[in-house]
C-alpha cells in the first residue's frame, strides 16, 4: 500500500481551502505563539511547551479550561518536516522518543499544504493502527474537534496574512 493512500478503515481526513497563502498557514503551525492561538477548540486555552519543528523534534502542548490549571494535551514527535508544505507527527512516540500509549488513541497526523488559486489547499490525514482506534476517534468527535480547530486556523491565517 502506498503511504499516500487513504484506508477508510484506519484513516480520518479533513480538507479545506484556506484563503491565505501557504506561508501564513505554515507559520501558524510552526510558530509557538501562533499555534497556541488556534490549535484547540475554544474556549479551552492551549500552551505550547515545546515545538521543535524538524524530524525527531518534539511537539508538546498543554490545555486549560480556566487559563490557570493546565493538563497534558499532546506529547509527540515530528517524523517528517518539509518546510512550507508538509508536517507529519505521531503521539505513539513521545517527545523523548519513548514509545507510549496515548489517550484516547495513538495516531499519526499528516498535514499537507498545497497551492490553490484561492490560497491554500489544507489537507489533514490522521492515521490509526487499528480500526477500533479509528472508530473511537471518530466517535469521540474527530470531525467536530479537528474541524473546529481547522476553522480556527483558517480564521487566524486569513486574518493575519
């Protein structure tokens, strides 16, 4: 199987046209100050604890409902970084390269940014290792949660570009 293929039993995907240049969307993903402004459904607040955007680098975030007490959100590692166009990270390995069993599910997320006449063709594929993890992630609100942050990303990138 080609890694670019979508497996409907294991993968979830979102696509959206963002009316901002790829550089603005890339910056929103790779600049900690910008990432924390959109990467969690509001009104929950995100804190970026570590963002080393290179293969093997860490992605560590915390979240808070009151803006004061933060709990773990993501502890992941970047697998692929193609500046300006592609990020792949997984939470199956933590930012210290130790295997982990993240809740609610282990996943690998691939973010692709492609040129589009109206701005950026934004594509997300979230891969799971087992069909039951894909179903659980969908039942827990993948489309609502990732859809909400994608909308927040679009609003942020379109406003800041």
